[in-house]
C-alpha cells in the first residue's frame, strides 16, 4: 500500500473517531433518546404549519375541512389529524390511533401556555403547574410530544392546541412512516453541509501535508535508487528543515562520499593497469627471445608462460577499458547512430559468417549514442553469449521501439544465470558460474559485462538482464531514439 493511501486512511480514521466521540457524548447526554433532537430541528416548521392550518380551518366551514387536511398532507408529505382531549377525531382522515399515542393525548399538559396567536392557537392549558401534577416527560418542549408506534405510521408528533370555539383543547397530530421518510421532521441538508465542512477543513489540513510528505519520500526513493544503480550525481533540494530534510542532506553527503570513493577506486585501478602495461610488454618480449633459445623439449613450458602472459595482458587491457569508461563519462559525445549498421559491424568483428548469430534489427532504428562505445558494448554482449551459450542454440540480436526509446536485446538459449546472482552480473570480476574459470576454455576475466554497463551508462542509456524461460539469458539495452 502506498504511503499516501496509508496517511489518507489515517486521516479518515481520525475523522471517524471524532464523529464516534461526538456520537457517544450525544448519546450519553440524551440517554439514547433522539427525539429531543428531532423536535428541536423541526419545532419551527411544526409551529408554522400548525398556525397556517388552524387559521385555514377557522376561516372554512366544517365540510371543507377534509379538503384542507388533504391539501396540507400532500404538501408536506405527512398525515395530519385533529383530535380532542379524548382522541376523538375532529378533522382529517379516519385512521386508528395507536394506544400509546392516545395516552399521550389524554395527558394534561404541564407548564405554561405558548404565546397566543389567534382564535385557534398552538399551545397548552394556561393553568400553572400544581403540586401533584405529573413531571414533564422527555420528548420535546411543553405542548409538543413525539412517540413511536406499531403499524404503517410509526412516527407521531402531537401539538396541543387551545380551541375556544369548541370549548375543549385539541391536539394536532403529524403522522409519518418514519422520521426520515418525508423530510418534514428531519432535514439532512444542514448535516450534510456540516459533514462537508468537516471533510473540507480536514482536507485542507491533511492533503498539503500528505502531498508534501509523499513528494519528499518519492524524491528520496528515486535518489537512493539512482545511487544503487551507480549514479552518484545526486543533489536533493534543501527545502525542508524537518527530519526528512535532514535525511535528504545525509543522502547528498552519502552520494558525494560514494562518488569520491568509486572515482578514487577506478583511478587507482587505472593507474595500476597502466603501470603494469610496460612490465608485461617487456616480459612478452623476453618470452619471445627465450622461446627461440630453449631446446625443443623445453618449449612447452615457454608456451605455457606465454599463455599466462597473454591472459595477464588481456586482463590489464580490459581493466584499462573499464576504468577509462568510468572516469570519462562526461567527455563522451553523443550522436545519431544507425543501429543496424553498428550491429552488423559487431557481427563481423565477433563472428563473421557464424550462423549462431541471428540479427533482427529494424533498418529504420537509429539511436543517440557514442558509436565506438555502443559498438564495444554490442560486441562484448555477442562475445559473452557465444562463449557461454553458443552451443545451446542461436544468439538472437533484435530491436524494438517503445515510445521514444529503442530497445536492443541480445538473447541466448544457454543455462542462464542463478537467480540470486542476476543483480551482480554487471559488477567487475563477477562470474555467475564457478565453472567459468581459466581451466574452462569459455571462461573470461569477469569484466565483459561490467564494460558493457560502463559503455551504456556513458551513452546515457539503461541496461537490464533476466533469465529466459525455459532456458536462456538475455540482456536488454534502452537508448533514446534519434529523429535524425
């Protein structure tokens, strides 16, 4: 899972924990009864509708009351009934009223009456509370109650009205199948707006932090990946002053130290190889003179000596090539190169007329590279494949274009390389098979693929390798395509 995803999930978990905490506080405060909250949010709407309804009823004859109740019920998506103190129907549809609702209707309302606003008003009895009156119940302010009931209409709200025209108090009932079904009792928009504000504020607080953190970590990851590939020209920005910024500074110091160490090592190897050239040349000259002066019986020993000297000379020459590539990458001049012609030259150098080398190079493919270095790299790859796997089948050299890159692949059908050594084949003096020693005629000195990598790095390209299935080994070179 990506770091940005983890931090985002942590932020959402934080918001969820806060919401659960607020819910727990609310439940503790209201003891699990949400009715006061519903009454508080819908009280003004209930009062307003009640005043309008009772005024219309007061101005209309009784025979028009059913139409008025029907109109209001449709307008607000609730069922409206007007009943007296004994739950007898005064207006509205003839529906059975649940027993618990009847009991609430018959209760004498405690507390003061709401302010009058007309001949039929929402309110309560004007009588003050006396000793012995039952205590005020939960479920809303005086004169307003809310109950649940069994049946199709499960949510009931009652508002007590003073009806002097009929001589008895009345109760206006609002009935619905649920407190969320009609939207009359509960409006979710304020809650959605509040939730959107919470999420927006959280996003403004968390997203810049997440973006800054993940961008910095991505920079560090890319920098360390390039260092692992041998590219030490890393300079991370010093824009942060926290621990990640300190880590970036440490990586800059590390890359500088590694660059100086590797450069010094290559310079030392180059100096040693250069100094060895002269004594090896003198030894070869002396061995040639010795061969002419020794007896026929001793010439076999001289031949072995010359073989050892030639092996040492080849090792020194490859070591010089490897170190020079590492010490002079900035001096390489890149240009457009015809890949097909260059691969054909490599075939003529390594195996002219050898049917084991099969070329499949698109004649239109041109790359940006140094022709001398690229020729040496392709030649070394062909030589390596023919030496280690040429007897197992043909060596295929092919090219493909992907986006703005040309991919050159050299593949054989040999035994391949042990999987645990795949990442080390481009290291100098690294042999993937212990059998590839000087006792084995196919063995080398372990610098061929290291020189290939140095050449491709100098050409600003990329090189990878992998085992083929079921058998074989392939090396893939990626170079920028040339438009010229």
